[in-house]
């Protein structure tokens, strides 16, 4: 469900915090290259196990199954690497704003379990290691293409995924015996349920209370997108306006949704009480729905759009592991080496299978996915999720993405609350304008190479005070090169 953290709207799978480093260019290029080559050589020379080394780890595993699976994998790692001591901090949220703060004093953790999109912002800020020199193509080729690309920015592999997920269409078999094959059928099924009585609402959605995570599903169904290849927002395109018109018609034209739902919790109340046909949600809430609906719970791929013939594509991101660079954590080459071994161990076949069995997290490794497909007993709904995974879009891992959430909330809320005077076109123009205004205010360029600000950039001091930016000093070099910043 859409939530907030520190006033910043974020999707459930990741609590986004834009972390952008402030650049002060005070070095001579030749010196930067010399230092870069030194650290690069250090990382390459450390190819065998050092005698003794300690690394710090921030773990964001959820309590319960995820935490248990994490602890099991840690125990296996410690048994294999008795010379590596782990200093683990548990219960750290993904997208933690304190990571950048700690990086300014070079005390960030050596390893951080974070989301792919926030990891992209951290990499753009120059806070984490480019792992490309350390990971062979044969190694990264073991991961599903969409998931590994979530951890790649401009050719740089900045993290390793341990899972992958997004949303699909849950349905109540008691009310809808068979899943819809297309969007027209979905709407008709929702109408049939709505007409059962005043207590029913076929497809509650709460568009004005959310921040655009689930809504992003519909842009591709109409040929639209969030950002173009240069990182420029495309929310006011005719395609994206068509997507908003389509979803708003659930309320305006069909009455299968209604204005005034205050949160996604309102939608869940309908679904769990057998008063709605559908729920757009992710696997993180599946166990809760199982408690209420039991064998009546089904999940399927969000059906293709009859009007365009194209598929809705939910944002499909993941959680994985990042390795802090020397400037952020003070890591030695031995610690960076040990951190990479830890990351590999925490994302291997055994670790991912344990994570799926214990918490239902879908794997990023092809081999684990194949095993689960052949042995679906642990999750009776797995076939629906596999079907959905065939129709997904990459979760944008460019820094510009952080400015989408609140802008969407403002525009969608305006449409819901003032629909007699505000149209879907007005709402999408407003969302586009809000994003561009925020990008300009924060001096974020419209390209996806990353964000490098100067200490004189407009609005930086206010954002540093608010904990959004890290007040750090880094070498101004293209971030697609493997050149660890130094201090």
C-alpha cells in the first residue's frame, strides 16, 4: 500500500528517499585519476581471503519470515568465512535518509540492504561502489534480465538483487469465479458486484489518497511512460492522459469506485469483507488476504486493455544489497572484498529459496524461479504471479523518480476533490508541472546520468537541513567510471 515516511510519499516495496551528494570541485584532474587508479588497483589485488576483517551491515528485512531467512543465510556465511566478522544492525528501513548523513562522516555501513530505486539515487550521489569490475557477465547472467537491470544505471552494476516484486490483480472467487481476460471484462465483473447492493463496491481504488505507485501500471497500457530516455517527465502526454481518464472513469462513468476513500486501507476493508471483486496489490499483503478469503482468494495478471491491445505493466522492482565505497564508509580494500563476498552469499540460490519459503519473496535468480515454478506447493497462487511477471516495467532508478510521488498525489487529489471543474487532462498537466517545478527547485537535471550538485545550488541548504541531501564532498568524475570518491 502507498505509505509515507518522514512526509515523503513512497510505495510499499520501498521507502524512497532522494539522497544526492553535493559536489565541491577542488581537485586537479590528474590527482583524481591517480587516486582512482590506486583504489581500483587495491580492489583488484585483494583476490584472496584476508586474515581478519570486520564489516558492518544494515539489514532491512521485515520481521518474521524475511528476518528468519536473513539470519539463516548469515549463519551459513559465518560458517564459510570464519575470518570475516559481521557487525549487523537490524530493522533499518529501506531508503534510510541517515545513510547519506553517515556517509558525510565516512561511517556509513559497508553493506546496505536497500531498494533498487533508492540504490540508483545512492549510486548517482557517488555513495556506493560500482560492482561491475567485480561481477562477471556469467555471474550477472544468472539473474532475470528485468531484475538485474533494476540494479544497473548507465552500464554500472551498483547492487545485487535478492528478490523481485510488484503488484497484480487479486480477485475474490466467491464473487468472481473466473479471473477477467481483459479490462472490459474486469469492469463488467466489478459492475456486477457493485450492483449487489449498497454495501458493495466492485473496484475501490482511492486514487486521491495514493501516490501513483499502483497507478503507474496503466501508463504502458496506453502507450505512455513516466519518464523518457533523458529522464524528462512525460505525465502530460496524450497517452498518460488517456490512462488517467481510463481509471477516473471507474468512478465517473461506471461507479465501481467512489470518491472519498481515505486510504488503501479503505479498499482492503471492502475486499477482506467480501464486498469487492478486486484488489490491486502486491505479495506483501497476500498472507493477510488469505486469512480473510482463504481458498476464495485468487491472483492473476492485470488483464490487457481492449481499447489499445496493450498490457498494463506494474512497476517491478526489488530489494538487494549495496556496497559502500571508501569515502562513505572508510572501507579498506579488504573490507570491500569481504562485503562483496557477503553480498554474493546473501543473494545465492539457497538464500533466495529460503527467502521465498519463509516470506514469499519472489526470487531474482532464474534457477530459483524455475524450481518454484516446478514446485508450486509453497504458494498456491504462484502461477498468477508468474503470469504477471511477464508484463512489467522496470522501476525507474533515476533520481528524478523521487519527485513523482507527491506530484501525483497533488494532481490526483485535485481531480477527485474538484471533478466538476478539473479534468483528467488538467490533473496530468498539474502533475507534470509539479514534477518539473520540484526538479528545477532542487537543481536536478533532466537526464539520467545522475545528480551532482554544487554547494551553491538553489534550495540545497534547505534540503540538507531537511535530511534530503548529504552535505558531502566528492570528486567530480563521470559516475559510470569505476573511480571511488575520496576525501
